[in-house]
């Protein structure tokens, strides 16, 4: 008499295999790649934004005319200010992706090293150790910057549609100068470390190019910091008035 056998049961799952994008995002390399790409987008914006800001030294007509050109860029294909709104959406997506990837990588780093190091020697540069706080500072500054020069909420002396006058009004206050200076120093430190890290993540790093990449990152950080800080300095010294 044959023994009765229990029917084999197969455990089924409703989970479908994750797509390539999902698998990439879940990996450390994927998160670092997102940080690198989003960081590159923001770096290009910072360079363009700094160049535009320097028009303040050529007077209100140049600065306000440049702002008007940005609002009409792409017409008649794009409607009025559509280019600016597309740019804002892209930047917002880059900032959110950058911040989320950075937060998740930070959590992974903490989980991998739950016990503090016995030796408290310096394991990284000043810029590296302040990247997280620098990111928080920049996130808060973005909110302030929008309320100050875009909506005018915290800039009661500004004039709607007149960026030159708004800039002068902002840097006529001590707190406007302090907030801006702290944020721009944070930008410099962020770019200094982030450029080299992003280049390595995207495969541009090598032993032969390492020194050149570090020099490029340092140069960009210096140019951006000095370029942005020259605007409040110009207002404080009366060059821009």
C-alpha cells in the first residue's frame, strides 16, 4: 500500500521583481549616482545664477532687464514665465532627490557603524565633516531666499518685479548680510567636497586625474563663494546703491 503524500505547497508572493530604476535606487551606488547627477544640475544652476547676479554691478537697467528676459525666455513657444517655472520644477526635483539620497546614505552609514570609533582623530576634511550640516543650512536658506527675493514676504522694502531694488533692500540689513554670508560659505564647502565625490561616482576619477579634479572643485568653490559674496559687499560699500 502506497503511503499518501502531502501535496507540495508553493508559497506565492504578490511582489513583482523590482525594475532597474528601483533596484538602482535601493543600492548605495544608485543613491550616490542620484546625488552626483542632482548635484551637477544644481552646480550648473549656481554658476548661471552667480553670473546673472553680477549684473547688479552694471546698474538697475541691466539687472532688471536681465530678469525680464528670463521671464520671456522661450516665447512664443513658451508662455510668459513658463521657462522659469520649468526651471523651478527641475531644481526642486534635484534638491529633493539630493536631500533624500543624502539622508538615506547617512542612515545606512550610521547603521553600519553603531559603535563610535575608539580613536577620535580626524578622519576627513572640514568640508566632509560639515556636509550634512551644510545641507541643512542650504535647505533653510533656499526657503529664506524665496521668501526674500521671489515672493518678497520677508523683504518689505523691496519692489515687486524689480530685482535690483530688492537686492539692495536685502543687503541694507545686517541680518540679510549674515544669513547670505553663512549660506554662501556653506555653498563653497559643499561644492569643494561634492565636486570631487560626484566625479568619482560618475567614473571620472582616477589616480592621474585626482589632483586636477580636486583643484577644479576648489577653484569652483572659491569662484562661487567670492562671486556670490561680492553682491552684498557691493551694497555694503556703496558700489551698488
